[in-house]
C-alpha cells in the first residue's frame, strides 16, 4: 500500500494566493516531482517538501507548485495534490 503524507502531515504553512481547483473527474494527468537536485536532493522526510515550498515562496510564487513530491527515501508528500492545478499547468 502506498502512503501519501498530506500537507498537514509535513507542516505546510498555506498558500500566499488562491489556487485553482480542478475537480477529479476533469483531470487528465497529474505530476509527480522527484527532486534530486541541490539544495533539496540530500534532504529527506518532511524537510524535503518544506524546503521546496520555501524555495517556491521565496521566488514569489504562491507555494509548492508540484502535485506530489518523492524524496530520496521514496516517501511521497502531497503538494497541490488531487484538488489544485499544478503551477506547471497552463
């Protein structure tokens, strides 16, 4: 069984602006982001999505832009998840 750690579970601090909701029935794809690059690549556990969220907010974005994040240990974390449009989508 695959366990996805939800935003509350990794300490998400919220969006800086509203997100676009996409009903599950209208979705055709979702993105999983595997971050192996610096500075996040060596970070595992809840620190991985926290670092990505902080980086994205530091760039002036609303918050974590990916649907899901997988760390170096294979932990899966909810980013925008099933409900919100990813920042990579038009």
